[in-house]
C-alpha cells in the first residue's frame, strides 16, 4: 500500500488514527499491538504472504539478539553470533537482488535488523514488542529511514502511553502534506519526459540530453524528499520523532557533504557497519607494523590508498550493489567512490572548505551537483550503453542544437527552472516545520490551517495515475 494512494489516505490512515486513539486508553501495550496490527495490514495489503516473511525476520533476529546479549562475557561467541545474524540478513538482500525476489522494503528491514543486533552488545533487553515495532512500524517499513533502537525505544515507552496530541497532529500533517505535494505535483509529472529520454537516448541532442538528465535528477530529488517527509509526518502523528533523512542534498558543497545530506540514515548505516570497521582494521594493521596513521601518512600514495580509498571503495561498491545487482548500479557506486576519493584528497591537500568566499562556494555547489547528475544518469539507466548514450548527448556528441524544435521544449525548460528555484532557493521541510529557519515558517495559525486544507485538496487531486516511490524497489 502506497502513502500516495486513495486506500491509504481515505481508509487506512483514518482508521489507524482512530484505533490508536482508542487503544492508547488501555495502555502502551495495547497501543503498540494496534500499530503492529496496522503495520501487518499495510505490508501485506497486496501480497498477504509477505507478512510471514516479516514475522519470520522479527522472530529470528529477536532470538539472535537474545543470544548476543547473553554472550557479553564471551566476545568470541558473541562475534560469531553477530556474524551469523549479519550474514542471514545480508543474504536475504543478496537473494532478492540475484533471483530476483519481490520483497518490498527488504533492504531497509534487513539493515534495521543488523543495526538492532549490533546494538544488543551490552544492552538491556529491548522487549519483543519494541523490537517488532522498530522493524515493522509502517511509516518507515518500505523505504526508511533506517531506525536504531536508541532513537525510538524510549519514545515507544513514553510517547505511546499518551493520547494523540494536537501539536503532533498539526506538525505531522504538515510534513505529510508537503511530501504528498512534492510527489504528486513535482516528481510524478516529470516521469513521461524522463521515460521518453531513456527509451530513445540516441535521439537526444545537447539540449534534450540535459533536459532529460535534469528532469530525472529533479524527479528523484522530489520523489525521495517527498517520501521522507511523509514518513516523518506519519510517525509524528503518533508522537514518534524519526531522524531526519533528507537535508537539501543538492545544496551540498562537496560529494562528502552530499552523502551526509542524502538518505542520511543509509549513509550512517554504511559508515558504522562497513566503512568504520574497514578503516579501523587498516589502522590497526598499520600500527601493528609500526607504520604511521596520522594525516601526514594519509597524504602519501600508499597511505591514501590503504586508509582512504580502500574503505571508501568497498563501502560505495556495496552501496551500489545494494540498489541492484546490475552493472549500472555497481558503476554508480564505484563512480561515487572515485568522487569521494578526489574530495578526500582535496581535503587533505587543498586550501580548505572556506576558501574563496561565495563565488567559490557557488562553484563547489555546481561542481558537486554535476558529479551527482552524472551518477544519477548511470543510476537510472537499465544498462551502461544507454547511460553512455545520454552522457554523450549531454557532451554534445549527438548534435549541438540547444533545444528540440518541439513547442513543449520551452515549457519543459521553464518547468525545470521553477523546480531548480525551489531546490536551491527554498528552505526544506525540516527548516519550515521544525527549525523555523527562513521563510515560510510554520506556526499554529488560521492561515497555515487554510494552506494545509488547500494542500490536502491539491494532494488528493494529484493522486490519479501517481507512480510508486523510486526507493520502494530497493
């Protein structure tokens, strides 16, 4: 069931809110059981058998987590159990990529389970209800954010003991409606333009090639940004605060910063589960040999290769294959590994991030976006030949005509310009709803209530023919 569907908006969500308002009167346990029931219905809406897989994942990992907690005094045994748990969860992702199997949200569920197991070392017992809701809570079940127990267990214990609150309903609705509009009014209308370009890349010239590439990068931006807003808003309706997962990544001034702003909980997971252990292993190995590990050592070719490029390359290669087991995804990951490597080399030897004032800052933003744009074309392409053809068109190798002769080309350019102004000129949802930075700033007022009503109307009108969220396939 998709967030941007009539069954979800007009039937599922109102019933879940009403049921929660009743269940919470009987205590936290009843409230959690109600949310778990709702999440089971949400996940198994189209394929009821998926619930069996989800339940099996919770049961197996709950058992593994109990063993991990019970082996704190035996580190070797504990690491074996952790390795087994990580292998089981990662193996599920690999099986879905290779066969392929249709398990919606499999990677987000598996990553949440891996994080849960890692957190069980020296931790008090989480409780099976908390664990089940951590994994299965429907706002993040399909496409994140990837939650850690420390972020939500206390909220489950406290917040879910209280009835629905007006402030949470207002802020949650605001986030959700902003996300709904991003998806229905900004991302989805770009779909036909993107599909046509990727279906016939050989027909693209310089202007149309850039139009297709920009349209895809903007569609991906508003699609995932919209989903993130909707997930945060849905959780907030019940008083649960999710971590931020999207923070204006196209405003980043480096590829390092971009990955700190895009799918932030995925980046956090990859850093803690892959990059940090690899980097730490390299450091320990070098120290055991008496080799330096300081900044000066990282500037040497051998030190840079071992301490920077190696962990980055493995991490981003895994990130690429996580999206799918095809060549474009792997190339996408390794390309970003290269970008990050150059970025780190500049960080180690360059003049610093504050160099050059605002003209240099603007240049860094444009250069970072160009890198991201190239990667996004490869990410979207079904094979490398199509990606290469589109990139060739963008380089002018298919012709230098600035625009196609069709009348709609001018309208497409204006539409993309308007979207660019929103991306680079407007505050993001977090700044509007929570930080109150910039303009507009949310506040409980009649004008904002009227704006929310208009947004809800536009959101419902935009639902006809809406597309599935991009990250639902991962």
